[in-house]
């Protein structure tokens, strides 16, 4: 019996960052501009490409066994799917994606309650309506077909728009008043596929590798040579996932030390390691970190 897992890759803003993540996980995905069926270097996986906005409902229907999309679009589609793995990445950062209420800088709207009786434009219609209902606010919510940032105040009183940094909103002289929902990318599965032992194991393997690749994004490896007499002072400078690996060298007075640590701290600790007696310090990137 030939097994095949049908995997959904998000087309659009998440496409490049998703393909990069898969590459680090060991999967080479090649996308043709004329095809919605990317190729992948795993004969047990078949890829289809759809926009993240519609991915959840196609996975729910079983058109795909699993796929990647945002938590925002799962909620918007009210899709009944298995949320297998939370993967905190977006199109440009590793931060959660936010859908925010924004109004013109000179607007007299300063809170969600000021939206009563107003008109709001967004692509995230259902989630926005649920947000307003939770706050007891009645407002008109209309679907925006794009260029949402330029619609306030000419066409609507406020918008709900997705943002990572807020820079586009500020460039359009818009002010954020609240967050409607935060969203991260999720690996989701169809319930029938999840109930199939082979498909579930394949999806779980995929989740482990993608999570490991994501964990490795912010970490690096460090190797160095250390005189035994300086070992204790060097180790004191080393934040790591666990205790550092220490290996003997041909010179009995020296050892090799290796750690995995956060990339953000490396520029600060390398000078301290050098001062503490380490030499031959090498920093190298990682593809995957599996806990």
C-alpha cells in the first residue's frame, strides 16, 4: 500500500517564511509560478498551495490532510480541525501577528465603546463581530477587499487590520486603540487524517521537525578550546540549554567546550569567554533544536 500525506502550504504573505522553515527542517519545497502543486523532497508527501485565509476550511473538508495557517483564520472560518502544533512565526518576524482596531490620528474614538454606531472595515469580519459582541458594542462591520488602511476616515470610521510592527498603520496616520486577536501560525490536521495511524505519525514527525527548526532560529552553537586551569571561570560565562559538553584533547592540559545558547547573548559573552581564558572560539548556526 502506498501512503501519501496531502500537505497545504500557505500562498501569499506566509509563503516565503514557511518554505524557509521547511528547508531548515530538511524539506526542500520548490514552487512554480504556474502551479498550485509545489514539489517536495519526500515521496510520502504531496503539496497543495492555497491562501492562509481558506486553508482551515479545506483541511476541515479533507481536501488536505494537514496544512499551515493562522489561528486567526481558523477562528474566522470556525473550522473544526485538530491544532497539532503552534509555530510562532509570521511573514517577517518570530512575533505573534496582531489584528488591531485602528482609527485616524485625529479621531475622537479612543476605546472600543466609542465604536457604537460606527462603521468598521476589515477582512476578519466574523472575529471582529465576536469581539464587539463581547464588549457589548453594536457597530456595522463590512468586508474589506484590500487597501484597508486608506479607508478611514473617507469610507469608514475605523478598521481592523493585521500588523506585525504597526509601521504601515503609522505611515497611514492611523492610531491603534486595541487588539482584537493575536495569531500565530499553526499546523492543523483533518480529524479523519488524525485518526489514521500512519498519517498521524507522519504529521507528528513533521511537527517535531518544524518545531525544532523554529527553535533553532534564535540559537547558535559555540565551540572553544579552554585550558583546564581556566575551565571553571569559562563555564561561569556560559548560558546553555544544559551543562556544556566538555571533551578531552590530545594536550592533557586543554579541553574542548561546546554549548548551544541564545544568539542574542553571544556578542556579549564572547569577549568575556576570551577574557576568561577560552581561545579558538567558533560560532555556528543550527538547523534544528529538538527538546
